[in-house]
C-alpha cells in the first residue's frame, strides 16, 4: 500500500503541530524539550514532529548524540506567499468597512 504524502496545509491544520512550530521558531529544540510543553506522550509528540519533517516544515540536525529540530523558514514562506492574496483581499474589505462606518458616524 502506497503512503499518501501530506502537504503543508494538512500539517499546520493541527493545533499541536502549530504549537510545535511556534516553539521551534524561537530556538532549535530536542524532542524531549518539545514534549515537555504538551500534556500528551512523547510518542504522540514524535508523530507530530515526523509529520512536520515529512512536509519539510521542520529540519533536524544531529549535534553529538542529540537531535535538534528547527523551523524551515523557506517552507513557511510558501504558506505566507499562498496566504498573501487573501490577506490583501481582507485588508481591502476591512478598509471599505472602516470607511463606511466613518461615513455613517459623520452623518449622525
């Protein structure tokens, strides 16, 4: 049976994985250090990390006997680039709403 490869958006859809990304965005961390931030088992956290690695959102580096996980900023940029048109769309809509509300307030 062929394994289905997950994409970035499947990976970031999970709140635990988003939390892991937030942690390692600040500094590279070992699996145990990451697991300490969650109320789930180390095994469950490792599965989340594996998915993030599979999607290339996280890189691993061996330092001595320790594995450190760090954020892959290039892959996160892909997410930001995909979201950019939506951000611009909503900013435009919020501006229009702000203008409408300001006009209504001025008419009173």
